[in-house]
């Protein structure tokens, strides 16, 4: 893209039936959370991948929403931006996101009637 952009935590899904487990592992790794289960909840957004085609590859993207347990803290170095968990915060985040990340956030907003 030729510029620095915000991104959500991401990784590869090796087994299609393990979306939630894979998402949990990715969140732990990307947010540098050690020991125990750091999540209060985890909800997959889609069970069929969203197609993403480029000139060099074809991929499917799966989204999930994870909520950290209240007692867990994320190291500052693992956080790029903070927004409030409100419709206004989501709108502000959409301005900063580009590409497929917007699709995941739009899906979450629609499912939660925002």
C-alpha cells in the first residue's frame, strides 16, 4: 500500500473447523498475552470465508470478535490505537482502516445493530 496502516491481529487458519481456537491463539500471540485463557468471550463473525483476490493469490478471510477478561492487560508495545467501544469509536476506527479489516468491522457493527 506504500504507507503504514492500522491492522487487526491476524494469522493463518489451517483447519476450517477451528476458527474460534485459531482466533484465540492469534489474539494471545499478537497481544503478547501469556498464561491461561485471556478471553472473556470470542465470537466468529463468519463461518464461510470472505473472498480476497489479488494478482498473486486467492485467500479467504475469517473474522472474530474477542473480548479480553477484565483482569488482563495488554503490553503497551502491542497496541497501536485505542478507540471507545461505541458507535462513534467504531466510526473513528473505520476512517483509519483500509481493505478487508473494514469488512470485519462492518459485519460486527451490523450484527450488533449499530
